[in-house]
C-alpha cells in the first residue's frame, strides 16, 4: 500500500509539474502563497430570498450593501461636497448610465474624466488593499490591465505623481477614458465583495430572476444554497410537470410575464387562448394577479391574466393528484382536494365538514375522474413542457444553479442553509425516508443533494417526482411547514369561521427551537463545526416588523428581511445583508430601493450594526482558503524537493 501511495503521489507531482515546470516557478509560487496567507481575509456577503428583485439586488451587489459609499465618505468626506460624493458613488454603481448622462450635460468632459480617474484610483486602492496583485489580476480584463495595475501602485512621491497624472492625461487624450472609467468602476464593485453567498430563493414574485442570474454569473466567487423556489424551478427543468405548472402559476400570479416570455422564451400564447375560451364567462376574481411591477415587453391585461392563472392552477392541482397517487410514500393524500368537492352542493367536504366554495366554476374537472386532464389541457401541458425543455436561457441559468449550488455550505465556521433542519415536537431531528432508508440532520441534507443531482443529470423518475416533495412536503428541509394550502386559499372565503385552520400552514418545530442554545449546538455539532466560534446563517422565513434577525444570542442569523416587495408590508424593511470581514460580523438593514435619480441611487439606504467583533483580525491563514493554500504549499514543496533531487526533471525551454 505504501508503494501504491508513493506511486500516486509521484503521479500527482508529475501532473503538478505541468503547471510549474521548473524549480524557480515552483519556488515563486510558494513565496507568493506564503505571503498571501498573511493578508486579512476577504469580505464575505450573505444575501437571502432575492425573489426576482433584480434592481434592488444588483444595486446592493454593486454598492457592496453601502460599504463602497462608506469608503467614499472616509476618503473624501472633507474634500468633496455631498453632491460630488453622490455622483462618484452613482458612477461606480452604474458607470454606463452616468457617463451617458454626463456627455449629454457637458460639451467637453476631458477635465471631468481626469478628475474622476484620480478619484476612482483612490477608491480602488482603498478596496484593494487586502488583495495580492496576483489575485487582482484575475479580476482585470486584458483591455486596460497594464494601466490599471500601474494606477493601483500610484504613490504621492513627486516623480511618481507626475508619471501617474501623465498616464491619466494620455488616457483622456487618446479617447479611452470612458472605457477605463467603466473598467475601474466594475473592478471596484467586484473587489469589494470577495465572496458572495446566496442563501436560497432567487426565483418567484419579483420580475427579474433571470437578470439576477445574469449578474451572478459574472461574479468571480459566488455560491448558492438552494431554496424551495429554486428547487421548484430546477424540478421544472427536470421535467416534473407539477413543478412546471407551479412555477408558471406563481409567475403569472405576480405578473411575471416579462421573465417567462422575454427572459426564458416560454410560449404563453396557447395558454392565453385556452384560458380565454374555457373561462370566458368566469371573472376568476380570486386569481387576479398581484401587480407589483409593470411588464415592459409582454403586457397582459388583468382579466386575461386571471383566467390564465386559474387555468394553470386547476391543471397543477390535477397533476399534483396524479403525482401524489403514484407516490404514497410522500404521505400527501391530505392534499387531494379536487375529489373532495361536492359539485351539486358546491362545497368542499373535509373531515365531515361541508365548507362553502367561493368559486364554483370548474369547467374542466370531471366529477367522476377529477384528476384527469381534458384533451385541451393535455395539449397545453405538452406544449408548455416542451417550451421549458427547449429554453436555452433557462438551461444556462439552472446549469449555473446546479454547478454553484448545494443544499448547504459550511465555510469559515459558518453553516449556511435556506430552510430548516426538520425537527420533531420534542426538538429532536426528524427523519425522512428516501429510497427505503431514514435520514436526519446533515445526512438528510447530503442525501437530498444527491437526489437533486440525480433528478437533474440522470432524469431518474423517482428523483424527479421527489423534487415536488422538496417544494412543499411536510418534512422537506426547504419548505419547513406541515402543508401548503394553495387550494384552500383560492377556493374558500377568508371570512369563514374555519378559514384560520383551513389556510394555516404550521411551521416546523425548528422555528421554535432555533432560539435554544442546545438546538443550535446540536446542529453545529452534527455538521462538524466548532460550537464556540461557528454560526448558522438562515433564510426562508421573513423577519417580521419588530422581530430581531439575530437569534440564540448571536449564534444564528435569519437574513430574509423582505427584499421582495411582496413581503415588505410584513417586514417593514427591504432585506438584510450579513457582512463578514476580517474584523467581525455586521448586519446591514435596507430600506426600499429608490431608483428615480442619480442622487437617490447613490445615497445609502442601509443601516448597519455590528453584531460580533472578533478578538483579533482574521488573516487568510485562518480561513478555509488558507487551509487550501497550506495544502497547495505542501504539494509545491514536495515538487520543489523532487526537482532538487532529480526525481522529476525540470522542463526548460529551448534556447
């Protein structure tokens, strides 16, 4: 075995020598990595429950949740007017827009370009001071790389100052100032957010999940923890018909036609024709969409949208019934409700009670076979499923979510997951049976991660069906409630005496126990994390007005603060960002995004509070990245030894 291990080690070192072909190159890499270990850790940003609010999120990302504006204040607070500081911040966040505006306002922008390039250089140096040059090079496009690297080294000595000013003047005179300014602005935003964690729910409610994903795909260091809404969309692209009609239902209910049709090319014309015909005399009052954002490309009038919404919902309930019946292990029979309707009495019969229906029109439901699709519905299902399957844009985005995503992530002592660790009433970890075996805690999340990947990459039918359970099942870690009462909310009146119990979706006991130190410690221990220094970062459940997002004495953070407009009446704010830098943890609380003017977008709409100050400044050597660097250094030192004893030959270039 020792010989085999030695052979494997030598094979690895020979492969490594392809990247580092000489002793000098190897030694140089060791020197660089050793030095990097002594730099402060990069700043990590944690966001959750973006729910398609692309404008607000992109602003938070480009502004680093207000920290770039803080740096501008520190650098220029006594040197520039507030208006000038606003303009500089706006330029960094939205360079193309501000440059266009400036050219319209100013006949000759040359002097402004020179001034702005100097200011941007100062901001860049401030945000880049914790990064090595080799790390920075990976951010900088080739177009202006040499100029930007020179500007990063700008100093106050007279000779160098003349040199840098001449460089800036030459950039203006040669006509590259705009491109250089734009590159500097994007570079500042990129460097400020060293590591980006998205703790679930990119999709649904807001109008631009596709735009959020485009932005994330351009970020240099991002990971995703899947949320229940993300899983619903992954399931849709896996071919789960219930998931397809679930995401379609939610998108239509929030007027998300631009995302569906313009963003993903989903053909809704057959649906609109079907709904307009089948529900022509039905006002579909309970299905009128929530108009939180106006469509720019695909406006649909509300009455037609309501008909489309109802058509999709009825089809979804039928498909749910079919899936539940072929998966008795899900124990979801209580969600079979179409067969509980007495169509003569127009009531819903549950547990011996007859509950009046507020919507009595079911033109496509056969009382003798309520879960059967009509011929028209089947044609529609086939067409919409094909539209999802053939959407290249959706495939590209879900591929990204799969490659960068997982059920949870443990990084730098923090455990990140979207929903919950399912628990029993006594606070113990609840088990869920998957493929004949019970799983709980970390094992459950690991197993679900495998099931999701089998569903997506192998199209295993049982795994594809399970995607819907993850969306709304009672023991799904992503859902965290005992049931999803969508049918009751559509078809029974809110003022019924039974309405409360009918519509109630009871949270998993986890949401009571996560205030208890013993619960949080049990979770951290199960995931192999240090109880004393680690935290849990959680999303999914909006933090209500007056509620503290910091739980269990600072060991657990719930950062779903309502970036989605749909939740802001409940939360009273517009989301949280948790920020973890080398000094400690800061919670940023955001007010609703204003985009009307350059001044509005530049001004901070964030209130921050420090929630934990570390005993010392954390260096890269103390992070997960530092551990990886140490492993790499050990391998490089072994390679260097092999070069020096001749067991691996250097690959010198011919002279």
